[in-house]
C-alpha cells in the first residue's frame, strides 16, 4: 500500500508493515468515524451506541492502546521509529481520535514506570489485557486558572507561589486526599476510567511543589462536567473533572515534589514529540487532498495543477510536510532513547509541525476554492482540527 516515499531506506520489514497496517486502520476506521462524529453534538459523540465505542474496541483489538507500555507489562514493544510511523498514520486518519486513543494509555504507562508492583497489578495489567475499551485514561493537568503556565519548567515562574496548582493533595495516614477541579480541556475527561492527575502538594514551591497521582475515576467524590463543544477535533471528548475529598491509597501517588521537575521534563518531551508526529500526518492529509483535487479540477482549459502558481503553492506545501516529518521523527526517536531528553527539540517539533499543519490545511482550502469550505469534503475539518493543535499541550507561544 503506497502512502508516501520514505527517505529512510533502512526501514525494517516490521516497520514497513506497521506503516501499512496503521494506514489501513486510519483509512478504514478512523477517518470515516471522525467524519461521522464531527457532525454530532458532544453528548451524542459519547452516547451509548456511538461509533466512538466501536473505534475504541477496534483500536484495543489491534493493541494500539499498549503502544507506550513496557513489553514486560503487555506493551507491543514498538521501536521509537515505529512509534513515529504509527503516530503519523493515526494523525493522517483523524487527529481527534488519534489523540483520544493516544492519551488513553497515559495513566497506565505512568503507573508502569513507577515500578510499584501493587499498582501494576491493580491498574496496568487490566489495561494491557483489555480488548474492549473498558479502561480509558486521561491526562488531568489543566485547570481553570492554570493552563500553559504549568509547563514553565526551568523558569522563575515555575517556583512562583502564585502559580501553584489549585487542585491539591494532602496526606492523611496511608492515604492521599484530593480536592479541586481540572478544566474542560482534559482529553477523554468525561469518559475516562483513570486519570493521571497533576496536583499541588506544597504551594510554597509554586508549580515545582507538585506531584502526580493515578486516580480511578469511579471513587466517591469524583464528578464530571458536560463534554466540551468545540470548533475542531470534535470526536475528541474533553470535559471537566471535580474532586471532592477523594481518597486514594498512598502508592497511587507516583511522583512527589522532589522528582516532579524531572518527570515533567520527560513528559513534556514525549507529549510534544507525539503531537508533532500526529500533526505531520494532518499536514500530509491536507496536502494529499489538495494535490488530488488540483489534478482533477479544470480551469482555463487544463487541470489547475498545470498552472505555475498552483504548482508553486503545492510545492511549498510539500516542503512543509517533508520538513515536518524530518524534524518530528528526529526529535521523537532521539528523546525516546535519551535521558535527560533534549526537550527543546520536541518543543520545536511540536511548534513547527502544528503550525505547518494549519498552514497546509489553509492552503488546501484556498486551492479547493469554494469546495474547500464545504462540509462534504475533508479539508475544512483538517483546518479546524489543526487550529486546536497550536493551543493544546501548551500554546505554541508559551512553549517557544
């Protein structure tokens, strides 16, 4: 199955197979479902009987949810390069569903990395063995008053007492007690079963005094807001989570303040690299749609792809897609095997690739003319989906 020319001539048979199999899944499952879900209200997206749950089941049956788990706990053991190839194809199919499926592993992979045998038995193994989409994770970091400022590691603001998380945890014997709110931008927020939750432990240290806990969301005191109604990425469920005197066992607090900056740096490197890979796929999807249209649309007696100005625009779009893949793949593969990571490269990749996706999608709309604005064609959805990417996982301005 042809997708794009990979300039890496040393791809293994396994890596080539992952590329082809993931592309097939993206084309046959993700893209049609995302187009259908895009038309629905946020409540309808997550309703019983929604195609969303079919997507989750099919993804879990392919073991995509275990892509970031260690092999000893049921992970599929993808190499860093395979992870990039997989993520780009998922993003090509559907940015919103790719993010939803990708973030679902976050609390479980984090629990696995803690090494705590009880937590692994109680949380990680059931998730890795799930083939029905019963266990769904979310990353609960953003708060109503704290967004990208939670990521300012290495700056004086990271230690500013005015910038501490307002969702907090306090120790009570052999338990932690959680109180506060996470904002409506938590991906999978209203459907998740478990949250990787970032919490204030010592406000006198600002954000540096934070910790990370795995919180089962069926515990007493947990409640949810309504799903968020958004411009783009409408198949990605997002919504508020509230904690009112929620108690978790001591070993569910996997990171305390002393280790928090190191963990946050690693998470930032991994998440930004992952976003860059996904939105390389979005940029590629928009370019391919524009190229196909320009070869068919006739104006002035010939296909518009034969007009020089159109050719120049297509060529510039092509350059952005290829350079996005190059930077993104380099950042992801390097940081996946390096500690501490070179986080600035993941940030650069996230910023460049998301902006490239937005620009290429915008140019695709322009090349399609009025048809580019039509809901019947995918480019306007790609444009809306790409717009959100420059805000989520840290606004590009703050990251830069």
